[in-house]
C-alpha cells in the first residue's frame, strides 16, 4: 500500500457502500450521508476509509506540498521538470517547462494533465523562498 501524507489531496471511490443513515438539515446543502462498506474480512467500517480495502480505490490528486511556491522545482508524471515562478508578487504562480514557456492553464490544469506532480526542491522561506 502507498504511504500517504497528512495534507495530501486524494480522490476516493468506494464501491458497494451501504447507506446507514441519512440526515436532512433543511439548510439547502443536501443531506449528510453516513455509510458502511466492507473493509476487511467481511467487517463493515463506518466513517473511516481503509485505503487497502478491496472495494476502495484511492487516487492521488496533489501532494501535501501543493500548491507550488515561487522557486519550487517539480517533476511531472513523465519526470519532466517544471520550475515555479511569477513575474511579480501580484501575479499568480506559473509552472515553466524545459522549453522556457509557462504551462498555459496554470498549476492546477498542469496537475490534472500531467500529474501526479512530485516536489523535487523547495527553498525554505528563511532562505528567500516565497509563499503565495
């Protein structure tokens, strides 16, 4: 099983979950749904997800370090480098590929197209790294 980190963003699919309780609040936000699903050896587990259960699929979306900060170096799923930068502090972060051109859709679109992304290097803020 993969090692997950606190703060990492994942998509979770649970097949065959059984609704245990539905609670309507009347606030227009839709119901809260509590459920159980078969996790291991036929046991039903409420409100927790066993990532290695046969009915569960966990797909990494973004690492815990996401979003990029200026000065970061990232690698995409093919191992290609992307450098995070912005022209000035009022501009959003752009990820610049080896061609020298920024990805036209911004960091989140690059993540969807070429993820998972892996942080290779991040300069500490005390050493001049910029958080935005």
